């Protein structure tokens, strides 16, 4: 077979082309801590190595490999302010603040989403591109910066202070998510003096009372219509069934003659801690119900602690199993004092249950209290209140606790003689 000269020329050109291509894709060299990435596959392979070492993220979508990238020197995004303080904002309009986000690293970083812990606080970048899947993506090129706009809506803040978290989700191969705390104070509709109720430490059985002065600060009139232990949004209100609580609230609108400024109404909130409050920490809220446009419910913290010279274990009396009429000592509690104690005036509400007080002869600081079931107790769940007085340390303290007993059927008849 004869080889034409034209065929030979074509073959030579093809061989030269292959040599040129191989030369172009061959790595140009490596230095300490640096790798030349000639293809996307090589770049993603290095990202995977970082992830497997525990330093990487799980997001790679959108990363564009550079011709030469030193990932060991990668730097996270930098925020011109972190955390972000909005200061005091107006109560009737949204507030905005612009934050500069800089990319000091060697890779372009895509911001794919910004989530929030509350819709009252949002964030978005001024510049964004919409991808084919509908996502808004902001690419921060290496060495460049973009502007993040933080918006706070006071109408969605139920109070005068706010601290929320924005989470900025990126495809950064080392740190995928960035958190940004945004705080704001809202120009208040009214003031409280003091800002919250602190009873301090109160001795059990003594009770306590605290007062708060509330003063209108706006020119727009409004009223505070109630003070209750649950927000109005919970469904409770003045006509709701009363719940047992060691706290009592009283709200009084002061006469206009006692207002410090004309047209600025004032109220007094009286908070009472009842003598029957159980020992331990106090951590509840009083809720003011108002007609103000922005603040319909406003929570006021009530804190403190109740101490005593004795403790009751467990805090309530309950029978583990279903019991029958006439059964004895179905539940037990022990009252233990730091000094010798006695129990008196022990009673239980309702019918079908009785109390048995059993002082310990060998331990004058402890008294056992038992629940007995009366022989004629009707079947059903008994949810009653046990009350008694503990005396010791030169004082007497009333105590109340719950008792839960389920009575089923009648006691079996004794066998015939």
C-alpha cells in the first residue's frame, strides 16, 4: 500500500496536537502547601480531602476552581460589624443597616440563603443573581466585598428589646455557615420602674409584696386593661378559670392628679407572693394586656426564691398503682427539718382519702405523712389538696401539696368464716 504525502502530513499534525494538549493539562509545579488545580475534578477532589479531615463543609455547588489555590491559607468571610447593633429604633417603621461582607480568601464564595430565628429580623444582599432553579445567589469574588442589608421590623417584636440570629449559608469549603447576632432596642410605649420584679429570698410562710410603676411615654393614648399570669393569646383572660398559683396580681390605674406629666397615664402593678408558695426558685411572668397598637401583650419577669427550715419529699403525694377502698398507706411523703419539727392540722380535701401523720421516734427532725383510702371511697381519680402546718425553729408555716390516687372498684369481701 502506498502512503501518500498528504496522509503523512495529516498524521504529523495529529501527533503534534496531542503533544500540545498534554503539555497544557500537565501541572506546572507544586510548592509547599500549594497545589495547582488544572481541572474541576482535581479541585473538588481537594475539597473532599479537606472535608474528610474534619475541616471542610458539605456544600460545593457553585465553587469555581482557580488555576492555583492554596486552601491551607483559606480565610473565612469578614463582617464589618459582628454582632450587629441596631441601637434604638423607631416603634412605627422598619430599620435598616448595611454591613460589608469581605472575602479575603482565594476562592469566590456563593451565598445561597439567609435564614432567621425570627421574621422580625431579615437579611439580604444588595446584589444577587437568580439561577435557573430560582435561587438568589450572591457571589463574593476573591478579595472583593458585598453589602448585606439587615432589616428589623419593630411591629413584629413583642417588647422593647430584641436579639435574633441570621444564618448565612454559603458554599465555603471550610466554613459553610456564618451566624450573625442582630440586637435592637425599640423606642418604648411605656416605662417600668423597676423593669422586673425581684422578691429576693423570702422565707416560706411569710409571703411578700412588690410594686411596679408603669408610665406612658407616647403621645398616642392607650390603656393597660389587665395583668395576668398568661398572655391573652393563650386564651386566658379575666373570665378564664382560675389556676392555682403562689402569685397574685393587682393592676391599678392611678388618678390623673398623681400623673407626673399631663396626658401621660400611669399605673401601679402590685405583685404578691403568697405564704403558701413552695420552697425553691421563682421564675414566672406577669402579662400586661394593652390597647397599644404594637404591644398587645407585654411580659414582666418575676423572680426570687422561697427558703424554709424544712423540705417535703416528694413534692406531691401520689399512688403508683390503682388502689382499692380501705387500702392503707398508698402514698408517702416525708417532711424533714433542719431543726426538730412537728406537724399539725393535717387535712385533705374531698372525700374518700384520709391522712396519717407518723413522727419518727428516733428522728425528731422527720415526720412521715401517709395517704389512706377510706373503706367507702367511691371509684375514680382523686385529685385533692393536702394541707398541714409545720412548726419548728420558733415559727409555724402552713404547707399545701397535691394528692393523686386512683380508686378502682370495691374492696374484696372477706372470706366467709
